[in-house]
């Protein structure tokens, strides 16, 4: 059972050497009398927040525990298949998504915390992306937190990523004017051609982010879906309209810093901007099921498309995770550990 562990706490940008793929014991059984299930992991999700769990007492990681270097297998959301079940409601062959280790086989103590895969007409990996946490995050952040409405001007950062690509498409479906930023011309092109954004720019090529936003939003921004923080957030706040809303989803530019960059939050006061943080975990249960059905319909009808970046094999997992911080991923980064 090959497993990915953290070798040491990380400072600055994570590297492949901070992790190690080790051989763990294979235990193809569940403890007698336990409701646990043993699963085979098929697709592992790579998510930027995993970096926040790689620092001791990380300020960012107060909602999930840090990984313990040297022994604990990394964990995150995965798509997996039940191999052995101690639970009456789960049987071998059932497909689930939920939190498992970054390893080939995992023991899930209580499978009731997992979701069943209901839509077999799509690639299973979609449950690490558009039909899983990133899709739900995009949906809840845009509609529950930012309350985006028809005709509004919406800006999304890290727009070609797992969350951003869905935010932009949902905002377009709502009748918004949508602009995204991304870190390469290839991604900018994807935003405009594949995802139907009205406009997009490569933030790495813009000398002045404030000027870039003014060019795209001469009348200002109603909704900012915040994925990156730092200089981009600062520039966006200067371009918000009165009573604009900022859904603070994440701040990937800050995760590798010892101390977060300064941002002029006073902009919120003068312009009555509502800026609200949220965690996707608030939107589970029935809310997730409603989302899943709606998103499956959009996918079926071709109203939403998604792009994935699939790394092959568990050995590729550390590099796939590290690549998120250099923008190597085009679309949702996922690791295919096994196909079936
Ligand atoms: P992505 O697929 O967007 O991957 C991360 C992307 O971030 C990279 O591809 C890169 O794209 C960009 N990036 C990396 N470093 C920087 C930097 N220094 N400055 C600007 N951009 C950078 O990841 P996700 O879609 O999974 O996550 C997007 C955001 O949503 C993250 O902040 C994440 O933490 C957050 N999130 C929050 C959740 C919640 O419950 N609140 C749930 C899920 C995600 P590029 O080439 O464009 O630079």
C-alpha cells in the first residue's frame, strides 16, 4: 500500500522533497464488528489548502488539523471503491467520494461521512472537481455568499482552476458580465474560448493590476470571487462598486508566506462592501445533493464544461500538489491512482 507522507514541516514554497512515497502495510480486512469500509483509492484531489496543513500551528489551518510529519499519511478528498465492508449499507464495488489517505487503499472508519457517486455517466474524477468540493464551493460561494444576480459584473481570480472555471460558467449562466484572471496566456485563452468568460487577463503580464481591472470593468465590480489574496485583492477592492460583495474563498498567494501581505481593508468601510469568508463544509447534506443534481443537469446539457489535469500514479502526487503553487495545473488537478 504505497502512501504519501510529509517528511518535515514546510516553510515557503513546498517541494517534492518535502513529501515521500513510502510502502505501508496492506490490510485487506476491516476490524471485526466495526462499521468501517476498506476502499481502493481511484482519484486523489490536489487542493491548495493542503499546503496550509504542512506548517506547524499554521494560521490558515485552524479549521483542519496540520499533517504530522514522518508518520501520518496525507489526507484529502478522493474518489474510491469499496473493497471490504463492515457496514450493512455499503457493499464491495460501491463507488464513493470523501476523505481518504493519499495511498492506494484506505480504511474509512465511518463510511456514512462519504458521499455515494450517483452519476455514473460522467468521468469518476469529476467528483474531485465539478461534482465535488470545487464545484460546490463555486456554487455556494457565488450564490449563497456573494449572491450574484443577473446583469452584475463579476470578477474571478485563479479563474482557470478547479473552482474558478465553475464560478465563471455559473455566473455566465446567471446572466452576469464575467472576467477572470489567470497566470498564463494559455489559461486566458481557455477562459475566453472554452468557458465563455466575457474577458480575461494574464495577471503575470500586467504591470498594474488596478489598470487592468479598470480596463475590464470601467464601471466597477459588483462581485469578486476571491481565490488569491495579496496584491490582487488590494487592486480589486479599489475597483469595487458601492454595495459590492466579496466572497473570500481562498488566498492561494498567501499560503507560502510567513506573514500575509498587507491589504487596504479600509476600502470596505467607505464603500459599504460586504466581504465574507466561508467554508464549503457548511454546505453539505441536502444542499450538496441539490447542487449535485443541478450541476449534473448542466453537464448533461453542455451548459457547463470542465477541464482537468490528470497526473498518473501515486508517485506523481507530490509533484502534482507542488505544481499548484507554480500554476502548472490547467484546470482541476487530480491524481489517478487506479482507473477501476
Ligand atoms: P486551482 O485549481 O485554482 O489551483 C491553484 C491555482 O492558483 C494555480 O493553478 C495558479 O493558477 C494559482 N496560483 C498559485 N499561486 C498563485 C499566486 N501566488 N498568486 C496568484 N495565483 C496563484 O485551485 P482550486 O480551484 O482548488 O482553489 C482555488 C481557491 O479556492 C484556493 O484559494 C483554495 O484554497 C480555495 N478553496 C476554498 C474552499 C472553501 O471552502 N473556502 C474550498 C476549495 C477551495 P495561475 O496559473 O492562474 O496563477
